[in-house]
C-alpha cells in the first residue's frame, strides 16, 4: 500500500485492515470516518500516530472500537471481553481485574504441579 516503512502500531494495523479488504481504501475510509480526504494519507506518509479522537473515528468507520482494534484478541470471546471492558467505568474495571486475577490464580492452583520428574 505504501512505500514508507510504517512502524507506528496503529498505522500498521490500519494498513493491514485496508490491505485485507478489497472494497476499502484510504479515501473511502476517510469519508466514512468524517475526516478530510488527505488526513489518513498524511498519517501514513509521516508515519505519525494520529490523535486518539481521530483513531476512534477511523475505528468507528471500520465497525469496531479503538480498544478492540488495538487488542491482540483473536477469538470472538476475547473480542467481546475487550468490548465489555472498554464500556466499564474505572472502578468497575478494577473490580473486574481483581476478579479475573482471582480466577486465574484458582485455575493455576487446580493444575497438578510438575515436579520435574518423569516416569
């Protein structure tokens, strides 16, 4: 898509999204996002991270959230967890993290320990 070596993480993911969709290009994405026609093109040219508000507009035009777009979630369940987490106010995020840590610890404790000996 571009001759410039892209290193900015948001732009790397955006470039992959554009390359993966034959019906999507920089111009029509800018229009969908309500941005100036050159806005996205300049981001790629300058390899600069856009403002958060601009990233959110682009993600909304792609039908996702910034949090989901930038997450490493692979499965639909993982993506849903990211979406739900993003909707929570900060105190509830902290409660959910505490609960998640407790679940992970309980799962770790229920696994048989490997004592390094094999039969």
